[in-house]
C-alpha cells in the first residue's frame, strides 16, 4: 500500500466521524427553527455541506469530505456551489491531500474560489497510554445533562467570542447536541461560582472518537482546563471502545500545542478554498 493509500484510508476514517458529528449537530434543531434561521445540511457524493446564515462563520458554513469517498465531478462541485449561492453563504471547502481528482484544488480555483488558512487534522491511537486528566484546583469536570444544555452552550460561545448575532444561530445547532445518543458533552465547572468555565464534546462513531466544539472562557484560561477536557474525552473514547481519536485545528493555532501534549500527531493538512468577498 502506498503512502497516499494509507493517508486516504486514514482520512476516510477521520472525516467520516466528522461528517457524522456535523450531521448530528445540524440535524438537531426542529425544522421550523432551522428554516427560520437559514440553517441546514445536505450530502452529495458522500461529502457533507452545512450552512447557517444566522452564524456566518466558516465553522458552520463548509463542505467536508469532498472527493474523499467518491471522486468530485464537475457536476458535483457545481451543484454544491450553486446550493451555497442559493443559501447566500460563503462556503469553505476542505480539500484533503488524498481527495480525488488530484487537481481538485485547481478545479475550485477555476471556479473563482481562493485559498484560505489551512486546517490541520490530528489523530492518535487509543490503544496506547493516555494522559492522566489533571483537573486544576477549584474546578471539576462532569458530563453535561440535558437540563444544563443552555449553560453549556453559553460557555462554548463565550469561549469562541461569537458576536450576539452569530451566537443565536450557533446556539440553535449546538443546544440539541447534548441529547444526541452518540455525543457526550463535558463541562468544566468553576466550583466557587458554579459557572461552566469550559465546554467540550466527544462524538463516537464506529471506532473513532471525535473531539469537537471545545472552548474555555477567557477569564478561566491558563489554568490547564483545555488539557483536562482533552484528557477526559480521550479516556471516555477509550471506554467507549474507540481505537482512534481525532480533532482539527487551524494551522499555526495555539491549540496545536494542546493536541501534541495529549499525544496527537498531525494526520494531514487540509487545504481550504472559499469564494472571495
């Protein structure tokens, strides 16, 4: 098996988990609310496109898995981009190194899309020793029950520093995920105040545990909470029988350090393309 074949097999495992996670997130809101906010998803060519006009940030408006499971044809690309235009969004398109055809990036460029900051896809085996969760003094980490979904979502969006307008759309898709059968949400609780200082989720699909939607409020940073939330989710993924864990960060983002400290390696870099402003 060639190195490209190895990367393609790994990419399919990791991005299938991410696709399933975002399908669950965007499938959570009731249909009338999703329609009101302009939020939705579709799958074509086994790629997933998500959009959220009420939260116009790349995280919630992108295409994942294009060309990884089936070669991306001209018709597929044109259809997805036409749907993005119909939804009045700027769609971020991920291109993994194993995506087919090999000139997929050039095909997107020919349609007027321009390069955006790349993302790194991280992974690690769960069959080796895991970092022990070190919970900072004065905090505890616990699973989030449905009754605390609103507080969990509020902490997450505060950590991401979303604008009030974007927060409305983001909350609509993040709140229902606390009740999803394949998702386990965790909260870092500041014991003195009872406030949720940090939030994170784990999505289990097949043999992969995906670490998504994490953040720590600015006033609680530099305490080690991010590392603790990673370690707790890795331990849970292992308990759930997963063999691999995965996550994504922007290239050259400080979160890379947290992933490396937890034993993650960089699986590959996803090149990104987006329509010009």
